[in-house]
C-alpha cells in the first residue's frame, strides 16, 4: 500500500481523489472545492466550485464548461472549440 504524509497524517494514496485533506482552496482562501473541481468566480471576490476539472468559467458568473469547450451564454450550452 502506497501512502503519503500530509499534516502529520498518513493517507492511503488510493484515497487521493476523495480525501478531504486534498481539497483545493480558491483565491482568497474563503472557499474550498474538491480536488477534481475548478474554482470559478461567482460574484465580487466570491468563488464557487465547478464540477469539472480544469473547467472554463463562463462570463455570466453562473455556469462553467468542461475543458476544451467554450461557454455560449445565449443558449446556456458548452460547445467544442
């Protein structure tokens, strides 16, 4: 079993994606998101979690799209580049 040490705790490497200690902090460190998410701006100095890893955050500050897509805020769809 492969493990890492984080904050004086031993973590099983197989738990890497689900372990609460491996969340990401958004800018300003007021919001945390799961490591497989992306932080997106949702208001003035406020961030939320987008469910996609390496996501594209939309200009409407509401939606996000998967990597290699673009936001179409008129149709509320993500389209391939």
